[in-house]
C-alpha cells in the first residue's frame, strides 16, 4: 500500500485525444505515418484527423511528412499531427488554409508549424471541440490516470492549449466524481503584469465558472522545447548552427508576473527549458524577491515546469527561493544521455547536464514528478524507474526521494495542497484521509502478510529495497490493484 501518485504536469483533454485518436509514437517511417492517416480517414471520412507523437529522429526518412503528402493521405481533408513534444506539428493544406497560417511566424511551406503558426492551428482544431465530446475525452483520460494509481493531477491549462471552458468542465467533472476520479488541481498559464492584473484574471476565470485556481502557472512559456529547437539557448544548437531557439518572456515580464501572483496569494510558474530561458526566469525571480522579499517568494511556493538546463548556480537560486522543480523523469529515458535527442540537438557535453535531479535533491530543491501526458504516458512507476536509472549516472536518485517527489511528499506542491478542503495534506498516515493505492508486486501474492497494525503506533515507512532492485533490474512494474480517493474507489481491476 502506498500513497496515491500525484502527476504534477498533465494535459487531460489532449491525453484523451491521444487515447481516442491517432497515436503516432510507434511509427518508424513517414510511410507508416501516412498509412495511419489514410486508415483514420477511411474509418471516419470527412472528419479532421488529429494525430500526435511523431519524432523525425525515429522516422527512417529523418523528417516529418510534408503538407503535400498529408493532402494525398488525408484525401484533401484537415490533418494535424503534433510532434512528440507538442511544440511543433505538420498540417495538411486544407487545415493551413482554414487556419490562415501562411505568413505567420513559425509557418513553413513544407507544412511544418511552430510558435504563432502552431498556436493558430491548435486554436482551429481545439476550440471547436463539442462539449459532450470533450467530456468523454476527459473521462477517458481521468480513468486511465486512476488505473495507473494517480489520485491527483495538475492540469496545465493555457490560452494556447485550450479555451477556459476546457478547464472549467474538467474541474467540474472531477469535483462531481467525489473521489471516483482523480482530483484535479487547476493551473492557467496566463501572464499577469501586476497584482491587480492577477486578481482580474482570477475574477474572470471565476466568472467563467472556475471555483478555485491554484496558480497562474504551468505552461506559461518562457521558451519552447529542445526537440523542436524552440528552447532558448545561450549557444547555438549543435545540429543547427546560428539557431538559438526563442525566448518568449524576458526577466521584467517574469518579475512583474511573480510580484503580481505573490501579492495576490497565487502560485506563479513558467514553462522553462533552455539555459537562456532559465537565466531569464531566475533573473526575474531575483528581481521580484528584491521587491517583495525572499520570504514572501518562498512562502508562495512558486513552481518551474521542466527546468531542464539549469546549472549549479541556478539550482542554488531555485533552492534559496523555495521554487518547486516540476520535472518529467521519462524525458530523460526518452531523450537523455550521450546518444539520444538531447545529444543530437546540443552535443553530448551539454546533453548530460540536463535534468540534474540528484544535484537538485542534494540542494534541497523540492522536486515534483510528472508525465506531461500526452508527451509521455501516465506511468508513474516508469517515472520512478527513470529517476533511478537516469541516463547520466551522477544524477540518479534513490527510490525514497523519487517516491516522495511522485506522491504525498508534495501534495503541498499543488496550490493550497488540499483539494478536498479537509485541511489534510501529506501521504499515508493513521487517521489521515483514505487516499491510497494498492499494488501487486508478486503474482503469487503477498509473502509477509502482517496482522492488523496497532493504530496507536505511528505508521512505519515500507521497506522499499526489493522494489528498487526490481525497478533497476528492468523487471515489470507493480500492477495496480486498487486506487482509493477519500474513501471512494477510483479504480479496481475488473
Ligand atoms: Zn505541458
């Protein structure tokens, strides 16, 4: 029995779209991608094809499909295929036409889109989803989270991802389920210029039907991603001389947002990946601390999403200001080390400095683990395994620290920390809220079943050494046998 897993960075509707739609992550050639698109069109003629998960580094041709190819495979209809990191995509001619992409920054005649052009096409494909369809997509994603042992997830809503109604409906769906679906902690990535501005945004969201907002945080973008070469770097990309990505927010904008949120009693936060973006965001936090004081910054528990290219000086600042590092260990499994995507884009020397979990943990930085689903799936045990087997061995952390980062240790990370309103935060304890998960680690059944615990005794932490060994040895992860949220069953195997 363990505390429930908390996934600190999720896009629920996008996850539902992937679960219900076209998953390209297993495709290994442009031809395979085009076959999948053609099959989707044949299955539902006339409907737009929304696919996700291609990675040109894994495709035999070394490039994504072109607009012309999508026009042929998609029978001239609308096709949108996001790259695995969701920071760029390829689109068909019909969709480019309807979204008026030509001439926008980030538009390429090949059909590849990033930045403004990408946001425009997402707007065209996401904002028209019918509320009933959206509800079933959200339900599908939330059930799959519960089946993975996730009891709480942090939704990273933002204007470029989805309309406010998407977040409003998601929070209502989770609240109405009363524990039969995971709890949703809502974030909105909107930039505030002052306290007044922050309060105005919150009031507008409340007006739109959102009862509570944890913060103006999440995917408030300081830069893009390394895979799409939009992460902001201080030096050139190794595989694209002259390119250093894009910085979307400067230190002054970060400062004003942090001051505004701190004074309004909200968590502030940013999506920040490249070293130039980390510099910008930390300079902004330092400037905010100079105005409102470091104690107020620490008390606000602001957070940084991804925080991949942070150096030792940056880690010290993050620790000193009490910022929470919301990181995705599965990113390292997919892209880390000296041979995968990070090394292709940055060269091995810079690649091995990314995602320094052990350095951060040693510096006392609060780590919060997440999946960024649909970028990586709901698979908390694989997240733990990724942290134990970091592709840069010096950055491996122990199972206790990793579990802490992925469970009750950081229920305090999500806004007030107690989504139930009972005033209870934290992991498993006697007389605590009945939110927990049960796991089958051995198909033959538990070997050392103990009698009823003495309720007067404080609960002992479980012995995790066997589990740690199994995970590092590459054995299958434990099977979820039960997910319980405040006494209600959210998942049990059928
Ligand atoms: Zn995200």
